[in-house]
């Protein structure tokens, strides 16, 4: 069992943006979802853990290993799949994995050959090993990205916004692969897509404006909202009025009309229906409500 302990990480960029504001989390083996809107600070945190950039203060330990003090040691046990995995267009899947294995220090030719074969099988690309990655679909490229992240038996795997640009079938295959990995090591999945976390993760954190605003299981967060979320279909003209009157957590267009979800301790009547809360309600409540309260004078 591995454990990642992040304590009081802070980072302010030279332009004054505080991207990490006293971030502390403990993460164990399994799939961990880091959910947050764009600009929340997820990539900054992922890049700090991947030792690609430095925090201003704070610590992060993977078991006994001090990540901040010993980045080279961490890199030996890290698999990182960045948002954009830059693949080399003219070479084959087999060549790219071979090349990256050399870079990761696997110098024994026989060992490397076996590893590349294992990785290609693992991500279901063995049949395509002689094909140029140039012609690969988005999902196949992501699987090459995962394969390279697995070189060297990592204890910590970080995937940053992995499903952008994948079609539903590719996304499913990618999910299955991640879920399998999560059984043995720590996998951190950073995403702004609520479905990614709902379908894959047993533990999660929600990040907003550099801070961890929730840490726990998706189900507990949903349970906290039981009997508090109401929905109503309204017209577009009414939206502004409802925003002023109620604590609107989301509005979604359904057949051209806004379907709003509101947060309320009591039954607001007025045509609202109580609904079973879902993770999307949690996400919007945790990341929006502070602003909404100010705007709505609740
Ligand atoms: P996320 O991954 O959740 O979208 P980021 O970590 O990319 O969030 O960004 C967090 C905040 O820090 C944003 O306001 C972003 O504009 C800012 N930011 C990110 N990288 C830099 C940088 N290199 N210089 C200045 N500001 C940055």
C-alpha cells in the first residue's frame, strides 16, 4: 500500500495568481479524482507532484520519499500523462515505446523488448505496433501515453485531463485501463469532467481557486445534499429573476429551455420538484455557491 501525503503546498505565480492555497491531501492506492473548474489549480498541483515545477512552500511525501527534496528519486517511480502527450508522428508505436524506455534508463535490450511487448499488450495496441502513430485516433494516442507512463513500474501515476477529445467508446476503454491500474498503485486523475470522477473514483477532492473545498468519497458528498436539491423547468426570460430569488446551483438547457437546480433547506414550492442529488450538483455547490450567495444576498 502506497501513501501520498501533501501538506500545506502554496504557489503564487509571478503575475500574482495564487494557484495553490495551502493544499493538504492524503491519497492512498486506488483511483483518486481531482475535480475542479478550469483555472482551479489542478495542473499546477499535478505538475508540482510530477516535479516539473516547484511550490513556494509545503511538503509532499510518497511513503518515505520527500518529493520536493528528491525529485530525481520521485521520477523513477512516477508515471505521468500530461494533458497533451506529444507523440512523434513519423515513428511506430513500438519504436516510440522503445525509445522512451531507453530514456527511462532501461538499457538492457532483451529486457526492453519484453517490456515494450508487455506494454503494447496492456494497452491493447500490440496489433498496431508496426503502424505509425501519426494515423492513430485520439484514443489510441492516449493509450500510447498510458503505456509510456507505465514504464518502470511506477508507484504513482498522474493523468491530467485525459479524456478530452476521446469519443465515448475510446473513453470507456481508457477508463477500464485506468481502473485496472488503480488496483495496484496510486492513480490521480485530474479533470473538470464530473462523469470521469463519478465512473472511476472512490475518493476525490474538489479544488477551486487554489483551495481544496472538498475531500472524501463522491457518495458522501452526494448524501450531504439529500433533500436539498430541487429542479424546475423555466423560460429563458425568467432565469435572471430566479437567479436573484433562489440559490441556483446549475442551469442546463433541455430542449432549448433552462432546467435549473437550486439548493434549499425547505421546500420552495412554486412548481419545484425535489430531485436526487448527483455529483454534478456537488461540483456546482462546492465551486459556485460562495459566489452565488454574494450575488443573491442569501
Ligand atoms: P487548472 O489545471 O485547474 O485549469 P492551472 O493550475 O492551470 O488550473 O491554473 C491555475 C491558475 O494559475 C489559473 O488562474 C492560471 O491562469 C494560473 N496560471 C497557471 N500557470 C501559470 C503561469 N505559468 N503563469 C501565471 N499564471 C499561471
